[in-house]
C-alpha cells in the first residue's frame, strides 16, 4: 500500500502541476493546450508506476512478482495518481475562479453545446468523474504493461550491492 500511495501521488502531482504550469505560462493556442501533449505527458510521468512496481518486486518480493500482484499494485498507483490529479485540478480551478471552465464553455460552437458544457463542467461530481476518466485509462494501460513485463524476473533484475560494486571495479 505504501508503494501505491507514494508512487501514485508522485505521478498525479507531477502530471497536473506540469499541465497547470503549461496552462498559465503559455498562450491558449500553444501545443501545451493540446490533447496529444496532455496524454503524452501522462504516459511519460505514469512510468512512475513501472518504477514503483519494479522497486516493490526487487525490495519486497526478492526479485520475483506474480502478474496479478504487480497489476493490483499498478492499479493502486493509478488510483492514487487519479486522486492527486483531481484534487490539484479542483484546487487550481478554485484558485483561478474557474477561469479554465469559462474558456472551455466559450469555445463551444452553438448555444446547445454551450448549455451542455455548462451543465457538465459546473457540476463538481460530473466534472471530477470526467477528470478521472482523463487520467485513469493511461494509468490502467501503464499498470497492465508494467505487470506483464515485470513478472519476468530476468527483465531488469535486481542486483545486490556486492554485485554492483564488483561490476564497477572490474
């Protein structure tokens, strides 16, 4: 549980802080505001799930972990990353008086789209559900790939301190 908490919160916090900084420091038509950039950033930062599962495998399981245990740990990390992502995004919205939501609603092409966006985005529970749906699927994917790869103990095997010192000096 400790691994899920630490690595999940690190992932979610880095992702949302990077995105918020991008929102605030770049022009609205910048690549930072694109969906591709956001999802690429999520995939890159969610590699902390891989790191956390590997560290758990090496330190807690003696270098061997079963798929389902690794996948469960990865899912826990993705869940904690999602929680951190949602909470920090909500704090950002509150701190900016929901300016980001106003910009999204203003981008609607028709009055019907605008009304639909307003009903979704200004309802906190619906908004939070959409934000979770934004980050959890990439986290699920990274957890799945991490578990599939790290169940093989020969992939990035753990080295004892003695082995590392021997390799350095030979």
